[in-house]
């Protein structure tokens, strides 16, 4: 082998180790910024990465400042566990869904309750605001096996969608505003048009072997990630619904996943006490952190330098990148 050839090989080896060292060096430290009085079931970061909302079995919603790491508001009004939350696309409002069968809308700056939306006949498990600047609609799901779409201007239900065979666990709005994705104990994900005249599913995604607990669109609406009770994550190409990748991500159920702004980095959290970052294009694990506590909900800021955890002991914790 020539000296030049050896130099090329050594250079490539060096690049390989630099790359892998950089990946391995992604480290986080964990701090607790506050607590609910019971398990934290939902976490949602607003669009400009300044606030995070959390909800709990303790029947409250809390809004926290991310930069200041402090509590801003505690929202009281629900008469049952608050199962999920969502900021509006313009960051002005917050929607919450509860076991009291209601969806409530709150003013983010004041913490004032603005509306109570009733129509579900069982626990409301998922809520998601439309992410356009007008934030006109809220989608919700329930153990009553329906998806409902609400018009925030009217404070009224505008359509109900039925096709799941078992309880529906979660809902996501696509960021282009065209579709909803609902997931269910029937192991399916259904894609719905947001057109008010269309009530049949656009497609049904089949591939999970366990109840599907969450489904979430990437910010460019080109990818859907879903997770299940078996610890699997599936990545789907949208809008055609092609299954791209299956990742055996955790040893126990994955209640929550969330995308970073780059649309390829995904965070997952599980009751196996682990938090992980993934490159969904390759299926590569980028980071693993043992939180030491069951994690029920997770979100992250755009560049994933801060990851927010909702935990079984009621704590709200930040993982802060230190490298």
C-alpha cells in the first residue's frame, strides 16, 4: 500500500472516530423544576420554545417558563384527570382534555378559562390545536371511540368521526392543516381529512401489533411517528402512509414521542424509565438517559438542547444538554 493510500485510510478512520465521539458525547443533566400532586400525563412546548404546559392526574394544568425554569400559572377547572394538552399555533391559547369528558380552552398569558367544550360521552384522552396562526380548530379523542373537531370561534363541535373499533388514545394535527391522525387500542392509526364535509377516513395504517398510544406529525407534515404498548416506534411516510421503519425503542410501553425542528430527530420516553433520541432516517439511537423514574410524557425545544419530562411521581424535569 502506498503512503498516500495509508494516509487516506488513516484520515477516514480519524473522521469515523471524531463523528462517533461527537455522537457519544451528547450528554444531558437532569433538574427538577417543580411538581404536580400526581402523575404528569402530558407535556407540550409552545412554538417559540419559551413555555411548556403540563397536565396531571391531579386535575390541573400548569404553565412553566422554560428559560426561567419556573411556574407561571396553575389552571384549575377540570373535575377529573387532565390527560392531554396542546398550545395553539399562535401560542395564545391552550387546549386541555380531561376524564371529566370536557375540552377546555385557556388564555396562556392570564391563565383564564375561555371555553368549556362538551360532547364526548367518555374520558377525553387526546387534544390537538390546529397549528395555523388563526388556531381555528381543536381536535379531540375519547374512550367513546370518536374523534371530534371543534371550531374555537363558535365554541362548538363541527364534526364527529367514527371508525375505530376500540378506545382512541391520541390525536395529532398535521402542520399543513390538511389531516388528522388518530390512534387506538384497536392497533390502528386512522388518517382523516380536516375538510368539514369528509367524515370517512382517508386511510388506515396497519402495522402495530400492540395498542397504539400516540401518533405525531413532523413539522413539515411529511412524516408520522407512532408508538405502542410493546415499546415499538413506527415511522410512516406521509401523505401516502408507507411504513418506512420500525424501531424496537424501549422495553415497556411508550406513552409519548416528539419531533425536533429538523424533522429527523425524535425523542421517546417510556415507563421503563429511559429517555432516548433517535435519527429516524437511519434508526440510529443518538442518546439514552436513565431518568430513574417512569416517564409518562415528553417534549423538547426545537434544537433538542432541552427535553422536558412528565414523571410518575408528579415531577416536571428538564434534561439540559451539557456538551
